[in-house]
């Protein structure tokens, strides 16, 4: 297991402008849709992190032909009938890869088994197995209590359904829409709480027509997909850790060309409630997605009661919110965040344990935590192999009174290749300690 000791060095003397890698969610979807689309698609600023590379590996085994034009630029020749790979597909640490591929493959009527690492093997899959079965897919979760591996067998072909996911989940919504592409009739997904809508935004670029109204999205199955060029914006979730550094550190931080899809930016509202106004500059459209340059400046944070309604649009940034709360004077209440318990780790438990190890009073609740912040000391925390927990505690070292040793950091490249290099430019040093 990898560990590093993170220490504060001299703060940079000037504001820092940083580029964040491409968006993970959008990269997964672009590769999958390009594999279905007839012709040559080009994906620019693709995220070459291990999660998205797992998707690429699986798509190649299903018959997608991938050529790397650069480390973050991918040419996909798609449109062939997908083939059953005859070997298990490894989704690594990625819930998005497993759930979205399950939908895509069920719709294309291929047979395959999907498996993942220890963390992914503990994550619930009934949320996609149940609706896909209703569509007529022959899909089964082979692990305990509906966990991976997943087995998909060819069936009679899918039929569209009308589905309302019981938990707000863009992965579930997207899995059903991807399955719907191969189904007879219409598929529609109705959400009571909006989640990131990258799939719905991207499908028309590949020539798919769909309808969106009042929280639902509907598409007719068996429409031909045609190749597209997709420019992937910077990943808001990666930017959030750097913006956190701007807020709790010594120097202003600016991240350029970052996606600001409204289903992703709840972190900005959380910071606002805690007293940090992160500025949104040069709002513009990059293809189907809104992007902007974001600027965060050091400020004294104050605790706040964060509404549950904010959580779905900040779901991946909640570790950064916990870290901010540790620095804020007064109490921060996080609620309505039970989904965090079934992410790459139990993120409520992992953040609460780590904060307590750094001397911060933090009481776990079933769906969140109460954090009394203000003073953070050095110490040792366990990221439990979860990339976002590793980044949250590493950045928190900027505000800690001593070095923070973070165990279980080996998967940090999952979403943010080069994280330590960027974090060094913010005044942190990383000493690998095995
Ligand atoms: C994702 C959706 C979210 C998020 C994950 C990526 C996606 O998961 O946490 O990192 O790409 O659709 P849920 O949809 O399960 O909330």
C-alpha cells in the first residue's frame, strides 16, 4: 500500500493558474458512444487516468478500435456490431465503467462478465441490474448482496421502459439510456433530483435525437449513431481540490477551462455558504458543455448547515467539503449524503476517521457528519485506496500545523494523473514512505 507524508513548504509568491485534466465522466461516455457510432470519432483532452483506461480496455475487447494520437487524444473507429469478448472485462476501480458498460452491452446483446478491484466488488449493482432486467436483459450480479461481478448473457433483445431511479444517480440514468439505444421502442428516465446530464448533452452530438422535459429524458431505440468530435472540458471534480487549496491555503488559485455543468457545481454553493465566494469567469460553451475559469482566494471559512439538496451536485466533491469544514470556525452539518457510503470507500467513515486523527471533532451520522472545525494538527490518516480521500487530506496539509501522512494513496491517478506535481506548485511537498 502506498503512503506519502505531505508537508507545507514555502507558499508560492504569486497567484497560481493551473490546468486540470479532462473530465472523467465525459471521457467515459465519449469513448462508449464513439464505439457505437459509425465512422471515426476524435476525443480531445481525454482523461488518461486508470478509470477511463479501464473503459478503453473493455471497449477494445468488445470490438472498438482505438488509436492514441497523443496521451490525451483518442481516435475511435466504431460502428461495428460489438462482439462478445470471451474473457472477463476488468473495470478496475470504476463504478462508472461497470454500470455504464452493463447498460451499453445489454443493449447490444453481447455476453460478458464484468469485474473490478476490491473496492468496486463491494459496490451495489442491483441499481442497474433491476431496471436492465425489466428491459429484458439477462443480467446477474454474481457477488454477495447484488455486488460484482456482473454476468450478461444474450437474450431476446431489450424493450424500452419508463424508469424513475430510486436514488439520484447519473450512472443509473446513463446505464438505462445506453441500454435504450439498443432497445425496441422508447426508453425514458425520470429524475426527481437532477444529476449530471453529460449523457443527454452528448447524445445529440452523435446524431441521436432525444426529448428532455421536466426532469425526464426520453429516446427512441435503434437510432443510428454517427461519429463526432468531442472536446472534453477540464474536470470540475479535480479542480475542486485545487480550489479548496486556494481557499484554505496562502495564495489565490485559478483553474482554467473547467466544466461547470450545473449537475456538478454544488461545491461552489457549499463554499459560498461557508464564506468563500469562488469566482466564475469567462463562462462559455465548449460543445455541449458549459465551461469557465474559476478563481478561489484565501478566506476565513465559517461553519454552515449544508442542505441535503446540495449533495447530488457535489457528490464527488464532498471529501473536499469535509476538509473545508475542518478549517472552518464553528460547526458544519453535512446531511443527506448517505450515498457517500457506497463510493470508492465509505467516504463518510473515511473522512470522519481521518479528521479525528488530525484533532478535528467530527461526529458521524448515518447520512453525513457534524464537524467542529477551526484547528487541524498533523498526524496519520488512511485514504483507504480512495483517490478523492487521498486528495482531500493531502490538500488539508496546507492548513495543518504539522505534516499529514496519508496511507492508501496508490489510486490517486484514477481521476487526477499528475496530482502531486500540481499540488507541489501550491506549496506542498510529498515524501513517499512506501
Ligand atoms: C458519475 C456519477 C456519480 C459520481 C461518479 C461518476 C458518472 O455516481 O459519483 O464519480 O460519471 O455518471 P452516481 O451516479 O452513482 O452518483
